[in-house]
C-alpha cells in the first residue's frame, strides 16, 4: 500500500517506519524542514529504542522516504494518516489547529479517492470537523477513519509491532476493512482489531489515558496518606497488584505523571465534559493530585534543610518524563528543578538521553553533569526523579565519598530504605515512612 503519514513526531515517525517495515511504501511528511533534512541524513530526532535500525533498513530498501512536500506525498498515497500534535490550550482544550491545517492541505492536494485516517488524539466530534474541511477543499471522494494510537514512548516500536489491540473508527464497513488489512501483519498472534464508530474511537483513546492516569493519582494519594499514618505504600501496591481484578500496571507511587499525553488528555476530556455541561469530577481530582505531587516531593527537601536551600547543591538523576525516552514535555523534573532553583539551590542534573532537551528548557540555570556520579560531586542531596535502569544499582560507597552529605530523596522508590540506612544514607522515598 502507498501511505503518507503527516507529522513525523513520536507517533508519526514510529507509525510510518513500522508500516514500511511491513512492506508498504511510506512517505513521512513534516513541515519542520530541519527535522526532515536531518532524517534524510540519518539523524533521528527522538530517542526510541529499536527505531534507528528500522528507519535505516527501510530507507536503504527504499520503502521509507522523508519529505516536506505534502502535496506530492498525498498524490502518491492511497491511505493518509494525520499524526500531528494536539497540544493543550491555556484552558485545557485540545488545540486542533495543526489537524485542521493538515486536513485543508490534504483536501487541496487530493487528485482521486483517498482514505484519510486521523491518528492524532482528538476530542470526540473532531473527525466530523475534519470531514467538513476536506469537503470544502476537494471534490474528490474520500473516506475518513479514526485510528487512535496507544504506543508507549520508550517501547513504541514494540507496542506498534505487537499492539494489545487496534482501534478503527469507521462509519462504513469497506474503509474499515482497508485498515484491518493494513494492520494484519501486526495482529497475527490474535490481538483484536476493534472496529467501532468514529466518535467511539475518539472517545476510547481518552478513556484509556484517563483511566491509566487515574490509577497513578490514586496510588499517589494512597502513598501520601501512608506517609501520614506510617504504612508502607510499596507493600500496599504489591497487595493490590496481586488482586486479579486490579493487576499490577500503573500503580507505582512517585512524583506524578508527565509527558505529552496524560496531562493534556485528561484536561482535554474535562473540557469536553464542560462543553456538554458534564462535570468530570474524578478527572478533576486526578489532575489536582498530579499537580501537587512534585511539589509535595520538593516539600520533603525543604523540610530536611530547615535553614533553606540557599547555598545547597542538589543533584538530580533523571529529567525525561519516564525512562527510555528523551521527551521532557510536562516532565515532573521541570516543576521540581524550577522550585529548587527558585529556593536558591544550585542544581546539577544528569539524564542518559534528555540532556539536550534540558539545555533547551533551562539554558544556563541548570548545570549538567557528564555522568550520574559527576552529578552528585559535592552535593548536599540527591533527588531521583526518573527511574532509569542505570540508576538502580549505583556504587553507594563511591557516592558517599563524593557527596558532601549522603542524603537521598528517591521520588521513584528504586532503592531499599533498610539497605540505604544501613549504608549510612539519610533516605526519603514516597509512601514509605
Ligand atoms: N507521544 C505519544 O506517546 C503519543 C501516543 C499516542 C498518541 N499520541 C498523540 O499523537 C499525536 C502526535 O503526538 P506526537 O507526540 O507524535 O507529537 P510531536 O509533537 O512529536 O509531532 C508532531 C509533528 O507534527 C508536525 N506538524 C505540525 N503541523 C504540521 C503540518 N501542518 N504539516 C506537517 N507536519 C506538521 C510537527 O512539526 C511535529 O514534528 C498527538 O495528538 C498525541 O496526543 C501521542
């Protein structure tokens, strides 16, 4: 199949590359000329395990091309995916400008029947607006589908290649079958392709993210109370996870969720509720708990340094919103570091992949170390903000010799409190008093 994927970001680049990997001819389109130039030279703009190899192979075998020329890509393609960003507006509603701009451009470029698929996460009813824009810009026939994406950054290739399920929103049987056919190589082990109406598909994506975000905020709230009452949130997590009705995923207490999806998607769903005079009470609470969680972590640091943070040197391990990505969009690390700097602390950070992002966000206000040990040299405290594997078994003896004070605030509960205290560290974590 000839495919165009418009928007070559975390979703579009993975989707386009994986469609090429299953034999299709794919044009990845972006209006960011520098990004496309780099991709043409083999420079991948994101860190995503397994992706460079797939891109390299499919470019070499001429199934995958990068271009800023949307017009040509649309003319050459039968199926066109829209995978541009839907960032939050100040009031929380999804900003659909990029989706609508692309819809108009696709309409203008069409020269015959096409299947157009909205992959971006969009509020219920958006695809109908896209259909209207397409009709205003073309007289050629088309079918419009919704195909929300569920990949997880850090495991995006694996998730795309072996999805738990594929959701196809189609108001007609035939175009739905085209997508079912396109996804057939990825669901050979029996994962369902669920064909639903377009509005249900749009809503389903938000429901999934809202539910996962709710589990995290729920667990954080339980952990916060554990600190007050002297219970152990880790054991509670294990006890909950072993209940087959609950299961283990998304129950780790920490410094709150971030990234480009959960925070914006719950706000967008709350906004959809408002537009329909429905108050999304649970999601308001999920958001409120999440806003407070990184600040609660900073409060622990403040109450340890009773004299304030001025003149204190703080090391931070982990900047990306989660491990195995370089993405810092809405990362808890940003809020935490901003608060520490505002309190007068000198902050030095290390992250295996997000250093360039951190440079872009903080400029000279944040010092960056070349390694996790360099980051804690002369530090009065270490804060663990992202649970990269490489942080889990450090050389504690070495840390004790290079830190000014062996104090650790573990925002991801990666260490054992008993062991750390035996080693001579002052150790604070989440929900384990
Ligand atoms: N990141 C994730 O893990 C994830 C997972 C599932 C769904 N989603 C959803 O997928 C969508 C895309 O997310 P992302 O993280 O890939 O975003 P992104 O910001 O990484 O990428 C979007 C890309 O679209 C490009 N773009 C914008 N306007 C364009 C135009 N007119 N023509 C061509 N290109 C244009 C931008 O330059 C950018 O490269 C969002 O709706 C998001 O909510 C994201």
